[in-house]
């Protein structure tokens, strides 16, 4: 996931998403960069519109967050059920975004 985040940081800062820049971000974060994973990420991003992918992921996560913010805390069972639904929605959104980036 850190490789995807590195690509998102580069995109957001209008920097070129290339092997060297991704590797620099990963190493700056204190992690060991895997050249094979970086190459796979760069290859997977060739035909991806990152703005569209980020927007799609944000829209998928937004409806899951809205009910939790509006719902009053009534019963513990209802709260647990809502939390599970939110977690599932977040996992689905993350999985969808991950699939877009390879």
C-alpha cells in the first residue's frame, strides 16, 4: 500500500511518477524499497487516470462515513453493526483503489 501512497503523493505534488521518485519517497519514510514492486506499480499506472481513481475511491468511502456521523448513539448493538458496515465499505473502497493501481 505504501507504493500506492507514494504514487498519490507524487501525483498530488505534480511530480513525475517514476521509479526513482517512488523509491525516494519509500526510503524517506524509512522503509526498504522493493524495485520489482516499484516497476510493477509504474507499469500498472500507465493507463490509469489517477484523478479519476482517487475521486471514485473518495465517492465510495463518503456514503459509508455519512450515516455514522448522523446516527445518534442509541444502543451498543446498533453501533457495532454500523461500525462493521463502515469497515466493510472502507475495505471495499480500498480494495477497489488497490485494483486500479495494481
